[in-house]
């Protein structure tokens, strides 16, 4: 899912793009459900669950020749967690309509394949 404008603003107006995805596991009902509590731990005995196995959120902003990117990863299985995958700033130079040079610095992901 993408929100906002395309992340290649050339008019000088800032553009922002937000994208992400979610992988979730759910057991909406189970015949073995029991609406009771475990006497020792007081945890519910029912097996109806929903959990986010993985979720990623990426934001990218562009203005003129400058850009910034932030990407986070999170989930709820095995305890809630959130970690920073990438955060960088960059500068790019164009020759006509072709991107000639891009310089980025920060916490970068290692590219896999051609970019």
C-alpha cells in the first residue's frame, strides 16, 4: 500500500511516500476453546489468537536533489518487538532524465540484485 505522492519530486516541492506490508497469523475460532483461566498462571485457556508475525513500514521523502529514507520491522509473536532496518539520507545528480550519481549515508540495507 502506498500513500502520498511519488518519491521523485522534480519541481522542488517535497514528496513523501509511505509503504509497508503485514504478515499475520490468526485462529479465529477453535472447537477446543474453553472460556476459563489457568488456575496457576491465570492465562486464558482459549486458543483464539491473532498475531503479527512480521510487519514492515517504509517512509521515503524527496525534495529537489535530496532524499531521506526510514524503514522499520516489527512483530508480536514471541513478544512485541520493533527494530530499525534502514535510515539514510542521500543526494543525487541527474543528467537530463537519467540519474547519473547518487550518494547515500546512514544505516543501509545491502542491495540484492540490480538496482
